[in-house]
C-alpha cells in the first residue's frame, strides 16, 4: 500500500513522518480540530454535535476546545442548517454541516443541488460556496431502511458538487482537510461501520487532493475498484484470491467527483478484468458510472465484461438474516472475481 | 406514596361511573403492558439478544394510552422511532411486536421493519417512522383520504418536540387547516431532542406553532392519563364531527435514555431531574393513586393487572425468541406490490 | 414503428383502431380524464392544477369536469403534497401529485425515497402506496439552472419506485394509465418541450405495461438507446445516418424501472455498436446504467465501446448560446454515431 | 389625480426636512427606474428579443425601494423569481441587468443566470432564486455569518406570499429567533401564488407565521413607500443593534401577469381589481402626490426624473442589445471555483 508516503510527499514534506494508529473517527476529529484552529471561519453545525459529540461520538471534545460558538447544536432541521451553511459560505465562512445519517440527504437535496451546487455558476463565477456537508453511509448496523442507505450517487450526479468517500483513517483526514479548504461544496461520506477502524496517520500535517485515486493493493490479474467500506471488503477478497493464485489490484477512487478516470482505466487495461464494488444500491448507482467509464476506456484491453456489485436493490431490511445478504462481502466479491477469472 | 401532583386540573368526562371505572382500569392495564414490554426490550438489549437499538417509551405511556383510548380501531395513527407505546396502545399484540423487534418472521412486518418501522394495518397503525417528522404528511394524507371518501375516520400524528424543527410539519398543518382535515397532531414534549434540551432548539411557545395556522390547540399534563384522555376525547370528537384539525401538546418525560444504549446521561440531564419524574410524575403511579383514592381498584387489584401483563410479556418474548427468522429468499420480496 | 398496433394488442383489442393525432399534452390529459372517470379514488393535487390547468395547460378542462374536490389546487408545498399523497395512497386513494418542475424533486426526495418507496417493504408487504408523481424534465426553454434539469436518475436509483419517461403521445397515454393503476409509487417524467409534439393515439382504450422497451425504428448497424425527448433527437439522427448509408436502430426503454434489459442488449448484440442518449447530466446519470447494462450484456458482440451522451455536466446556463451546447442534438448524435461506425 | 389613500398611517421618521426631501425624491427615482425597466422588459418579450420569460415587479416597487433605502451597500439581500426590483433597489445598474436578461457577456452573471438568478456581489445581492422560498436559508446564513464574524451587516430576505407554503422558511425562522440573527423576512403579499389567490392556500393570519417563533413582526401598506421605509428602518435598526430578526408583511399587487406571457388573467382575477390597484394604489402615483402636496417636487420635477430614468433605460437596453454573447467556451467555466 502506497498511501502514507506517496501522498505525504504531495504536501512537500520530507524526512521520516511520525505515524500513529488512529481510528477513522479520531482521524476525522483531528482533521476538524486542525482546520478549526487554522481558520477562524470554519465552524460546525448539526444536531447534537456539541456536548454529545454526535451519536457516533466523532466530535467528542471539540466543543470543549472551540466553544459553543463554533460547534453549534442545531434544531432537527436538516434543510435549514444546510441552507444556513450555503448562505454563510457565500458570505465568508467555511461551514461544516453535520447530517447525522446519509438517509437524510432527501431532506436537503434542494439546498445542495439547486442552491449550493449552482450558486457559483449561476452568478457567473462571482459567488462561491465553500461548504462541507459531512454525512454517513453504510448498512449492517441493524438500523433498517431509513438509517442504512448509501446515497452518494445522488450528489455525485450533480455538477457543482464534489464528493469524497474515504476508506481509511489516513484518507479521511487528508481528504477532509482538503474538502474544508476547497472553495466548492463538498459532500463527505463516512461509513458509520468504519469509525472504529484503525490505520496509520502521520503526526505531521498533510492533505490529499480531491480527484486522485489510490491503488490500495497492486495486482496483475483483476482490478477491483471499491469505494468507502467496500475497500476493506475488497482487500480481504484480494487476500482470498491471492491464496487461489489470483493477483487482484484494489483501486480506491477516493472521490466520486472529481473522478480519477485515468487510474481506473489504466488498472483495468493492465489486468484486463474489472469488478466495481460499492455499498449504494446497484441500479443507477455509482457502480454504473465506474463500470461504464472502465468499459469504455479499457474496451480494447478487456477480456471479460466489467462486473458490478452494489447493494441489493431493496430497501434495507431490519432482520439481520436479511440485511446481511444485501451488501457485498469478501466472500461474494471473491466468488465474482473467481468467476470472472474463469476459476469458478 | 405521596399525593398526586396534577400540574393541570383534570377535565371531568361526565361519563357514567361504571363506564369510567372500566375505562381507567383498562388504561392502567395498557400502560402497564407498555411499561413491562419496554423493560423486557431493555433487557433483550442488555443481554445482546436484540439486533440494533430501540427507543423506549417508558414514562410517556399516558400520552399514547390516553389518546388511543379515544380512537376507534379503524382510526389511523402514525408513530415515531419511539413507537412501541403507540403501537400497543392502538391494539397491537405483544408477541408479534417482540417478534418484529427480533427480526423474526411472525413479526408485524415479517422482521423487515424492526423497532423503528412497526406498522399494523389491522389496528390502523400506518407505521413508526425513523425520519423525525417524516410521518406528518402520511397522517395528514390519511385524514385527507378519510374526508374525501366521506368516512369519519380520524388520524392521529404522534411526534416529539424535536419534530417541530422539520419544515414538513408546517406545510401539512397549513393544508390540514385549510381543508379542515380530521387530523390531530400530538406533540410529545419529553424535553429533549435526543441529547439537547428543547429550549435550545425551539424558539417561541410550542402551541403557537399550530395556532399560527388557525389550528385549534390544547395542552395537557402528559403524565396524567385522565387529562390526556379528556383533552383528546374533545379533539377527536371535533375532528370526527367535521370541525377540523387540532394540536395537542403533552408535557412528558422519557425515563430511559434516548435509546437503550444511552446510559451516560448526566452531561445533558441531571440525575435529580430523572428522579423527580420517576418518583413524582410516573403516569402509572399517578393513575394508580387515583384509582385507589376513588375506590376503583386497590393495590392488590393493580398487582393482579401487573401480573397479567407480566405473564403476557413473558409469553410474548418467549414466542418471539422461539420464532423463526424469515426465509432468506424474502429479502427481495415486497419491494414492489 | 411498431408502436400502436403492437401494444394495442396487449390489451386484447382487435379490429382497426380509430387513430387521431394528439399532442403529448392532450394524450396526458386524456389518460388522466379516463382514469378519473373510471376510478373515484383517483385525484390530482398540485400547484395551479385547477382553473389554471398548470402553467403548461396540460390539465385544462379537468376541474370543469371533475370539480375542485378532485382537481385540487395546493399551497406551494411540494414535500407536503407528496406526503399527503403517500398517506392518502396508503389509505385507499390513488393520488396523482403534480410537481411542476422536475427540479423541485430535491424538495420531495425524502417523501419519495424514504416514505413512498419503502412503506410496502418495511411493512412486510402489508401497506402499499399506489401514488403517481407527475413531473417534468428537459432544457432549452431558457429557464436557467433551477427549471431545466432532468433528474430522473435520482428516483431511478431507489428500490421501491418505478420511473416512466414517455417519448410520444401514444406512449404517454398508455404508460400514464398503467402508472395510475399500478400499486406502487411511480414517478412520471414529461418533457416540457414535447407537450406540443403530435402523434397518433387511438380512440380505443389501451394501456402499456411498465418495463417493455419499444423499438422506435429498426436498424442493423448501430443501436441508439434514447429516453424521453432524446428519442425524437435520435430519430432525426437516424434519418441523417440513413442518408449516409448507416442503418440505426432506435430503442426507447420507456421506463427506467422496470428496465427492459433484454431488448436493449438484444439490439446491441444485433448491431454490435451502441450509443445511449439522455437529457440528464451525464455523470452518474442514467446513461451510465444503460451503458453498463449493454456493455456487460452484449460484451461478446460489441465491436466498439458503448458511448454515452447525456447533458453536459454543468448547471444549465440561461444564455441561449450556452444552453444549446449542453444537450445532445441530432447533429451531435449523428456525429458520434458516424465516429463509432468508423465513418468520421 | 385623486387624493392619496393611505390604508395605514405613515410613521413619522423624524429626520430633518432636507434629508427627508432628498430621501423620498431618491426613492421616487428608484421606483421610476424599476417601472421603466420593467416596461422595457415586457417590450423585449413581446417583440421576441428576450430569451425565456420574466416575472415583472411593476406595482410592487415601494417594497423593494422602501426596504433597500434602509440598507447599507454591504448589507445583504436575497431575492426571488420576481427580482428585478430588488436588484435595482439595492444598487445594480440598468445596463448590466438588461445584459443579463438577454444572456449577454457583460450581464451581472455573464448571461448564465438570466432574470431569475441575477446576483450582484458588489451591492450585496446574494441572488434571485427560482425555487420559491429557496433563499430563506441563504439570507439567514448570511445573517448568521455577519453575527459570527462580529460584523453589523443585516440580511433581508424578500419572498412572496406563496413562499409561506415552504417548510424551509419555518426551519430558518426558528434558528433566526433562537440565535437572534440580524435578518428581516420581507413577505410581499401580492395576493397571488401564481394563479391562485393566497387565501386558498394560506391558513390563518400571515404574521402569525413568524410570531409563532417569537419573531418581532410588523405589517405595512406595501404601496406606500414612506410606510415601508419607516417600518423597515425600525426593523433594520433593531437587527443591526443586536435585537434579532423581524418579519415585515407588505400588502402589494403586481400590475402585470405572473410572468410576461400571462396575458389572459380574468379566470383568476378581475379587470376591476387590476384597475383599482393600478389607478388607486400605484406606489408611484401615491408618492408623487405626497411629494407635490408637501411641496417637495412638482409634476415637472417628477417628469424630469422620469425623463432621466427613461434615458437610462434606453441607453441600458441599447447597451445590452449591442453587447456580445458570452464565448461558447464559457459553457463549462464556473462550474467549480
Ligand atoms: C430527519 C431526522 N433527523 C435526525 C434524526 C436523528 N434523530 C433520531 S431521534 C432524534 C431526536 C428526536 O427528538 P424528538 O422528536 O423530541 O423525539 P424523542 O426522541 O424525544 O421522542 C434525532 C435527532 C432522524 N431520525 N431524522
Ligand atoms: C419550490 C417551487 N415551487 C413552485 C415553483 C413555481 N412557481 C414559480 S413562482 C410561483 C408562485 C410564487 O408565488 P409568490 O411566492 O406569492 O410570489 P409572486 O410570484 O407572487 O411574487 C410558483 C408556484 C417554484 N418556482 N418553486
Ligand atoms: Mg423529545
Ligand atoms: Mg404572490
């Protein structure tokens, strides 16, 4: 895995970095704390973000350092706080709006897609909206149909928005810092099942540019493009495949937009086979875009059709025996890869 | 036991003593069933026998029970993430509710909904909703359908103080008022939006939010089931008679955390506050005291009711624990009708 | 074009049908009027739907026949009227909710995706939501960024919803009648630039099943899959191509879900080349799904990569010189087809 | 000309006569500029020289002008689909506005926004919005930013009676009240939501919608620019001084159709009603009468102002008609900053 050193060098840092193990939640909190310290125009608004530190405790401790003027508990008004964020961003602030569950995007799509995304363009470039909306995705938490969705396809569709889906603590921190400094609205998706996932994060400051895919594991026989939590699933599948003598390359686009098409296509051209894995509903989801991009770009190199694995096209069921069937797993990804490599 | 502290005077319901006797005994029974059901849910959670979380209604029983006692079986309700009380009060059975909470096949939704989405068409429960305020439209639409079809069914929309933050509520209250729809908006003010006190999130006086739309409003002590019943009776009768929507504010309190996993609560509410509500404002204790004082039921009668409920809960949870999970193949059934 | 006779026979009708020329607006009005007459549980609610008959005059005359109890002017509360529709549908009605511009979907996504789409599943099949949401799509009306979008990708993504995009008066009438009778929520998109488009519509009653693609023009060299208004664009392009000796087959899926994958794939297998044309934003739009489905299903028959043409990934600009560049046209579709056939 | 009919008494502004003189003359000038601009827009539409449609503000000028006269250049406004009046009143220039309406390169938004999205950062106009109620969040957010940064800028959110149907408005009014944000919600009640009378869509009394959140409210005759100015002055001063948000209801009327193409209007409003407002309630006539009566300006002074405005409009439209369209390559510029 090339992650830490490769991207650290992008911020011009040299010398051996001090690397700790942090959870994804800690990495996000650190990114927020650093940006809050660095830039007085950054603030956080959301439901139960202050003393409670969100239901996932991701923000614990921030209100103690930055005070209730900058870590702001709001009413349960998702559209309203997003709207306030847009207006504040247009007038000099860098708001970070906390939308507790990605399922609630349905409440803010007008403010995101018709307002935040379009202000810069509609004003002929005069106004800008440096807004970050942090939200969650991911199923298997036994939270049923309205608290388990991965709706990043909706926002990825909209010109004017950028969309990030980190898969490791390292990426989460670096991408979030960049998102906050970006002059455009960025929707940042965190997998709620990954908050406790640990990974190396350097002490030294770094950022990760939006739009640069990361090859999480190099391989030669098949490319597995995976997003967010599915990267971890793909890495386990790649281990399984290795034992079977199949060398899988795992590519993480890290941002849905900007999308690093080149890296995706180049990997598929190299391996001649590709699977795309994502936790959003499969139909009309991001696997469609990623598969279409690869199928077109690597057309003359592909030995097999590009295969997609999204979440099953059903509302997420509560019952564990049902829910567990709806998302890709190391086993199902391994199986599909084997079939695609003619080894099933 | 100390004297009943009624924060607002109870309206007299002018019903015959025998009828009233039976009514309030039956409400006691319903409240006890909810209380014991919830304690069992908490236990299932703590012993890791229940998937996911649940939001307990304990402490708020008088609201659901007082309101639902005024409803017919074919009247509608919509409910919230904190929905067990509404569901039971509207007539659901304990065993199938437990089954749903455990994701089992005989559950009300075949295990697909779970705690946050229990619905029971047969008793008029259009479903719990995990989107705060999300069922305001559904309840109003059910009232709209009732009126349009010339039926006299009433719809009750239960929601918490937090739902006052959702714009949808205002959109539909406006239409309910314009078109005189038979819908009652029941706001359960348990003081908290999750972990934030409602006064930090809610400007102005709560009932004004409905009055602004010309909606008839009332407010009651939500711990006094007789007060809730009397107020709801009036509003439901009004609505059924064609006089349009109403808004009922009920002051109440949840005895447990926001959900079963919310154990450390002192950073947002004090132990003293909890103690006060549990010892002085428990709707079961308050009704029990009244039943005794009026000579309707003595402590042993109440104990008997509690025993019955305990047995029902025990049988119900056993039924649910023994019940099968749905077939794996059900996962993609019921996506489309 | 096989449309009228082929689908008429689906309703078991025999004998020569009486066919008139109707505009798309008239066909829709007729569908609504027939269903309103047939079923007392059908009603229409929306902004300015009664006396005004909507800004596009599509509903003119309905309130006169059916009265203000069934053709109901609402406040400007898109989320609210959709919510009422969901509740009424759950309790025995068949509401048709009018959302004036598809751009306003952002306001109702929670009610559509979290409520309407999930009620049946979450209740274990007990409750159902026979709701139709009629709305519009399409640019080039000089209406700028918030009144010109084609956002059908959002709803097509959500299990539990069905999505129809008629391209002719005939299809519009037949699909809308089916949608109203369907026991599931259906989102029905009308291209506002096509309301005056004329086409044959039989006098006799007919319906068109959801999920059956229609080959609008048969051809052998290249498949052009097109949706809604883009079908007309594709048909003109096919004429152009014919003059160049290229035989294009134009396939209209008619519904995004259910999606008639078989017909799309079969056509591409036959012609060995495919283009997908749609008026939604290209990225993460429906062209991605359609292209991915074809690229996978027809993999071993394709002589060239599947190409996509959606709307340009920009907020729709007001200035005509800019706006006209953002949507596929007969000229750009022709050009792309020529290139794909090695004739550029 | 008939006597001024002030439906509500004008508040005295207690300013020095000379200052007041100049103030109201300048308001007359602004109102005339808007009126003539709009007439020209209608003409551009009728002669097919303007792409798309436009929603004319004629008849409502006193609201934008009276309110904006109380604002500093660095105060913010948000505007609506009917936004030309707000934009001009806040200080935009006529020529660049015409250019925008024609989709030309020197337009305020380089032709990308058009009539419904005019924005001018330099004069604090955060943009017209084609989503009814869609800018309520933006205005409130601008006020939030002003307060958070310790500035004393005020934000004004203009919207129509129809926007009272949008839930977002209630969500943000709640926050504005909770946090005492310097935002003024100006409701332009021109009686119609498009083609539907507001009484058919709006339950209860309009100002109650804001009072419910503890927001200070006021209501004025929106045809009387002096009344609007006086009321707005007070609310803006309050907000700037830290006393929080306010809601100002202005009764007004649009002289033209909902948009330039809305010619057949008798099915939703009578010719008599239109005549009444045009002859008895024209804000220009009303202010003109007052200026004459007070001896501030005679008919010939006013005619002079009108001539100046006419010349400005003529020059502006000529500028815009002659201006180039944006380069084709601009189509994908400004998607991202
Ligand atoms: C739209 C929406 N926002 C946020 C949440 C997360 N959430 C679940 S319950 C809750 C608090 C609800 O408070 P209240 O309405 O007072 O109900 P209570 O829990 O007190 O019964 C929140 C914020 C949600 N489920 N839906
Ligand atoms: C959210 C939304 N719904 C519907 C429309 C279509 N529409 C444009 S203007 C309008 C009427 C607005 O009425 P009002 O707010 O009173 O403003 P007015 O036109 O009278 O100035 C409607 C329904 C819209 N632009 N946005
Ligand atoms: Mg509460
Ligand atoms: Mg109006």
